């Protein structure tokens, strides 16, 4: 049995670093989108939505086999192996000369980082107690937010000295080094690396998850809400700042930095907020739902775009909503046996990331069509699109409230 300090050094830090890198990759196109549109033939708003969403599509597609692999082989071996694919994807992306190559490169990076957050959550579920899990998960996501921060203004500054292709060659090397560190440093958890041999069968485990009322009470509102917020935050808020608010590239990146910093603070405080609010009878699920409602409201204001509301305030509030809604992960994880933790979080994550791909592609298609074919102003095109996304989130939220009320009165 290793000490708590060793768990922090040999489990938390390596996996938190992988979450950081995953968050960096999923967010960096918000800065790069204007460079890709300028440098690569055929890249317009529709294409950039699909290219950026390719990361999330690859993650979503691999989630169910990933959960099985995590429960069978453990997060250490799975994470280290998949990151080799991410390193290869960086090279493909750096060498790309068209839309298809960019899509394939980013999809390969997404496949390689498919275990980023999920492997970390799985490892923490194996090594930490249920009481510590919300705080530990929050800290890992806070570290991930550092990756989001690095993907904003720091990348903008770096592009003054290197181009985006050279950046991705460097990222390939960094990814290889982290994969090697995880493989050599992280210990195996005795009795869990082959969890499927002593726990439920693969199909039985998934059936147990999908039959659960808790899962279906929380999943729709989380998937639609979190998927929409992530889609906006990791890409489309950037061109909104450029095309609607009229910001420069540096100001855009500065606002993206503020958004990431707000998320970092929010996730860092998440564990303390949960413990504090429990004293007033507020559950983690209630806090997550309130955060989701905040996100819907802020996106609606962004759609209406009142000039008197500063962009920095909207950015901070949207990021706060995204941070609080992550509590759904810990809330659901604690309702199932640890042997199912890998399949549980990956099943949920599959739906979220598929939603991100769908929303990012939808925004790019609709905004491009409204501007290029219907002749809308950019502010109107983005406003109509974001308002549609706000309305779409209301249905799952009402369903969540209805099922929760029915469960409490049963």
C-alpha cells in the first residue's frame, strides 16, 4: 500500500498532466481557426466546425471500447498506449494541406486523447475514497483548465515566433514524453487492473448502467447542456468575439484566457463549494443543475448581444456554468460499483463528446449559410444560432426536473 503522498505524485500528477494536454488540444483551435482559414485552401466556417469537432467525434466513437479497456487493463496502460496515436496525429495535422488531412489529423489526436479525462477519473475512483472524489476530480479538471489557459493567449504569443505547423511538431514530442512518464511512473491498483474478470461482464455492466433510473435522470440534461457549452467555449466564442464584438486577435485571445482562468478558479473551488453548501441542504446534483441553468441563461444573453453587457462578463459567467455542471460526473460515479467506473464515465462521455461534435458542426454550417447565402449580418447569424441552442437545452432540463420530482414523491 503506497502512501497518500505517493498517490498524489505517482497517480494524480501524471493523470492530471494528461488532462491538461487533452484540454489544450480540445481548445487550441479557438485561437488557430483564423490561421487555418487563411492558410489552408477550402477551410471556411463550415469546415472549421467539422475539423474542430473531429477531435470530439473521435473521442465519442471510442468511448465504449475505452471503458471496457480501462476496466480490463487499467488506466495506466490504456492512457500511455493511446497517447502514441495523439503524437502521430499532431504530425499529420502539422503536415496537412487540405480539409481532409486536417480532419484526419485532429481526429487522430482526439482518438489518442480519448482516455485523457476518463482515464484520470477512472484512476481516481480506484485510488481515492468517495468522500475525496468530488474534490480530487475538481482539482484534476482545474489542472486541465491550465491547459485551456495555455491554449489561449500563450499560443497567440507563440504564433509571433513559430507557425501553427511547428507548434504541432513540438506538441508531438511533448505527448510522447508524457506517455512514457505515465507508463513508467503510475503504479497498478491490485485487484482492479482486470476488473472485468471479477465484476460484471462487459454487456452486463453496460446493461446495468443503462437500466439505471439515476443514469437516465441525469444524462440527458448533462449531455445537452455540457455538450453545448463545451462546443461554444472551445471554438465558436472566438469567432463571435472577432466577427460580432469586433475584437483584435490579441483581445480575442485575452478573453479566451479570462474564460479559462475563470474555469480554473471555479473547478479549484468546486470541492469546497460542495462541502459548504451541503450544510444548507444543497446537494451536488442541485448545484450542477443550477450551473447548467446559468449556462442556458448566459448563452441566451450572448445570442441577444446587448451592447451594454461587456464580453468579459459573459465569458466569465458562461465558464462558471460550465465548471459547476461537471459535478454530474462525481454524482453519477458514486451511484455505481467501482468495477463499472470505466464503462460508466466513458458511456456518459461518449454522449457528451458526440453532442460537442454535432453542435460545433451545426454552428459552423448554420452561421456560414446565414451569412453567405441568406445575407445576414454576423451578429444576427450568431444570435439566431445561439438562441436555437438555448431553446434546445430547455427540454432536457424540464425532463430532469420532472423525473427528480417524481423520484422524490415515489
